[in-house]
């Protein structure tokens, strides 16, 4: 990975340099402050902008500005590459620092915590999220293990639609009850029609039916009822959600 990512290097500051708390992006009214996340012009046309966190802002007596930044990496820029559970807006906060001309800053963005991002009702092009720190030289992640969900035992991808078992949620908590529709025999369209969902582990009354070859379908085999759609689904699940069975190791699976 190149040490200098955008195409415009920072000019050497003349004597009389001073630290600034903020500056205005040229040609805009957007103010960048230390601690803000920014979009920086890529070196290659057609690539998405780089994302960085501003650590320091300096200027000299000729109004030359430079910024010291800490880079965020996209999954495809990491040694492990993009994986199935990486969201489209996911970034890794790296240990890669750099000094760049402030002219490379194109705009501002927001890098949310993973938890806060999953709570957003609406998000825009400027919204990203981060749940890992990344060492650029070694490819190591912190944390190096994350919770897994569903029957497939994969980390949570906020871009993927998941259904929530009301029984698991009541017993074990909100994030322990999530399933991918395909992993429990549903299509995405069928999952969007649901108002209630109960997995087989939480439906002891259906155990005998399951042993006798019962296979729930989104409409015909619905047993529980709801006030509006009048359907719910009971599906087979051979273990409790993966969140409680173990954690997915990025180190162990990075090179698979």
C-alpha cells in the first residue's frame, strides 16, 4: 500500500507555520475541524474517494494548508480482501498516518460506530461505519474475533435483510435472534411480508410436527397469527443462534 494515497502531496510549509483548529474547504462553505472525517481525492480517476480522519491542520504565512490524517481502508484494500459479511459502507480505521495538501479534501463525511450505524433509519452517501481497527503492515484486526449470527454463523452485515425470532429476542437479547431468510428456507420477498417470526428452537409445540416431516412454508404452514397480515412462520433451526456458540475469527479465516 502506497504511503501517500491522494495525488497531491502536501507542500512544505514555510517559516511561521501555525496549528489551526479548522479551515474551510476551498470553493465551499464546509468547515473542517480536527477530528472530522473527510473525503479525499483519489489518485486514479474513477476510484471512490479515500476516507480519512483529520488529526492536525497547519498553515504557513502564505496560506498553504496541510492536514495530517489517519486513513480508513476499505475491505478490498486490506490483505484479507472483501468478505461476504463486509457492508458496502464499511471501513477499517488503520494505523496508516499521512500528511497531505488540504487541496485534496473534497468534502466531509461521517464514520459511525457499527452499533450507531445499525440504528440509523435513513443514511446518505456521506455515512460510513467502522467496527475494526486495522494494521496496514501485518493485516491484523482489532478486535480479531466478532460475534456471529444465524445458522450460517457469519458476522452481521447491515446490508443484508434478516428476520428476527421473537422467542430468541425475549430470552437472549435483540442481536441473538437474527436469521438470513435463505438460511431458514425463505425468500427475501417472503421475509418482507412477515409480521411475526419464531424459530423452531423457540417453538417446542412444533417439535413433534417437525419430526414427522413438518416443513413450514411462509403462508400455508403458518401457525401463529398476527393482527394485520395474519401470518407468522415456525421454521427449523438446529441450534441456538451463533452469537452464543462462538465467535468468528478474522485471523483464522483471512486466508481461506
